[in-house]
C-alpha cells in the first residue's frame, strides 16, 4: 500500500462528545454544516464562515439519524427519525411525521424497537433510508429494512433482512448503486435503474478486512468512494474499480460518516465503545474532523415532494 494517498488528522475541527455523530450535510445556501447525534437526540449546526465558535446545538427529543433538503422549501428539511420520515421546521426544530414506515403486518412492538439509520436522496428526488434495531432497546438483528420514499409519498421496501444499514450512493454515470450493511464488512453494488429506482444484481464491491466495519460513505466527482471505518480510525478512498487508493488516519477509532464541503471532507465520529482497551481513542471520540482531500463531492440532491 506504499503508493496510496495518505492524510493524517491529528485533532478535531470541533471537539464534541457526541454519543453517535452522523450525517454531515452541507447547506450551500448558508455555507453551514449540519450533523446529528443519534444517541443524544441532537442536531448540530456550524456556520463555516465563522468557524467552530458558531456551533449551535438543538435538543430534538427523539432520535434523528439522516437529513436532506426539500426542493422549493426554505422552511423545512426532511429527516429519518424514530418511526419514519418527518419534516423538521428549520426555525422551531419541531418534527411532523409525513410517512411512518411500520404496519400491522410487522407485528407488535416493531415501531418501538426500531429506528432509522443512514439515508440519502437520489437523482430523481427519492429518499432512501435504512432502519435498524434501536440499540437503546435491543441489540441489532437482521430485521432492518432499506426503504425508499418517492416524491409522490409512495413508500417502497427495497431490501429486507438488513442489520445495520449504512452508507449509500451512486456511480458517476448513475447506473450503479452502493450500499453498506455494516456487520457484513462489505460494500455492495447493484445495477440501478434511474428512471424507476429499481435495483438488481447485488454483488460485493469492496470488503473491509479486520475488526473494523464500514459505516457511512461519500462519493466524489470521479466516482471514488470515501468509506468511514468504525472501529478502525480511518476513512478509506476506494476507486470505482474497487481498489484501495487512499487512507485518512484520525485520532479516534469510532469514525462514522464523511461528507464533502468543496474539496474538504467533514467527518463525524462516535464515543469510544471500549475506553479501557483503547484509552488513546477516548478524548476525541464524538468529535467532528476536517481534512482537505483535493477533490469535490458529487452533487447533493433534494427530496422532491409533490
């Protein structure tokens, strides 16, 4: 691996104590970054023109794990929350569910023992988001589902029997979709029909070796995947051909998700799960990191609610 690109981040951009920082999302109109703490049920927003001192934190009162902008709306965003998709008022931060995902056929108690995890909006304004067992209720099993909410508010169950659904994204030509189910240690790829949103022909695109698991991902304009390694203290850069070509090293193990802002990556993290075993990882666990990588991310799409 001597010929791969390497970056080393020695300290955070903002030192925080997130239980599980996730979903860094760049708001171009305000030049701000928002991200969530799923465990502590918070939303963080930082004005990138002013820097870390501008950080604002909002208590949400429920777990929110993924967010996206809504086309033609400056007053609300759409989020994946505890029970389904919800609109969040930008000013008050209050949530209103617009599509709860569990039905009678799912059996009693499923809505309480599940929550949303990672999510992303595709080229046609459809919001893909995965659900998993809420660790506050029980340990993860394979009863998670990858959902897709279409602009006409039709809800689709795309993949069932997933455990910890994480990073998602698309190739530059839009013909391939990537998806991570963390305990499998694999990034999967599918043939993707942009017109219908259908996926097919699941194969393993990249497999992570060792004890760390793939978590969130971001994709750059060249089609390279930037994959967070939770438990590994790294973000990997993987080419469209599935070859490891870069590595970002960070000063804490529990790296959760990267997100592009221009040619920089902002990277969230979680609290160290084994502080006695990994004391050097404790201080910066749950912080937000920043690194210049010299390439831009793909265009971020908005949910096109009709």
